[in-house]
C-alpha cells in the first residue's frame, strides 16, 4: 500500500529525479577542477622551489669561483712584469759574462802575439850579441863605441825580460843545455858543464835558445 503511486504523482517523481541528477553532475566537474587546480599549484610550487634552489646554488658557486679567479688574475698580473724583468736581467748577465770572457781572451791572445813578436826580434839579435860578447871578452871593445852598443842591447833585453844562462860548473840540464862534447871525468859524480860555447837565453819562462856547452860526465 505504501509503495503505490498514483498516476498523477508519477510526473512529480520523475521531475524530482531529473532535477537531482543534474545537480550531481554539476558537482562532479567542480570537484575535478579543484583537484586539478591543487595539482597545478603543487607542481608550480615545486618548480619554483627547485628554480630558487638552482639560482641560489649558482649564486653560491659564483661567489666561490669569482674570488679565486680574481686572485689568480692578480697573481699573474703581479708576477708577469717581474718574470719579464728577471728574463731581461738573465740575458744581460749572460751577455756581460760573454763580453768579459771575450775581453779576457782578446787580451790573452794580444799578450801571446806581443811576446811572440818580441821573442822573434830578440832571437834575431842573439848572433850579433854573441859576437859582441866574444869581442868584449877578448878586450877588443875597450875604448870603442861598440862597448856602448853592447850595453844598450843588454839593457833593452833586460827591459823585455831577456835572461842569459849557462856557466861553467852548472849542472847539465838537457831541457836547457845542448851538449856538444861529453868528456869523462873521475872528479865529477854527475853531468856538469865543462865549457860554454854559446850562452842560452830565456824570455821570461820561454826558452829562446839552449846553451851550447861541453859536458863532464862521471868516469866509469
């Protein structure tokens, strides 16, 4: 009995049902829109948070890198001119050392050439000096102008370091004496000069001419 619906009320029931269905359908899109809006906001907030974190990380890295690069640049600027000056100073010192060595070599070669020229001149005068010395020993130069000539030649030789060596009784030295004659003598225990034929001459430490001598050697 309670479930009976009259024909007149059936259209009311249908209308009420039809009215209720649209409301439920309108409520469903609104809920979906709210859910989508919430999802979008969450995504945007996450993206913005990630962007801010990346920006902050980039800023921190830039803050860390920039001072280091600046310090390196300053160091290069400071050391650059000093390194160039040091290179120029090393080149200057090398050139100075080369010039000092060249100057010393030139002076040494000059002294060698000068001594060689003096030695050749004096060596050419030795035969004439020998003849004048023999004449002096025989007394032929006494009271003659040649006595002064001999004196001047000897003074010139002394000025350049010319030294005469070789005398009777000196020990025979094969490096400075040339033995023309060797005579055994029981009174000597070593080779000694018995007589001097021509004296020897030294120019400083340089041998110009060996002495020509006769030598006594120990008798067997």
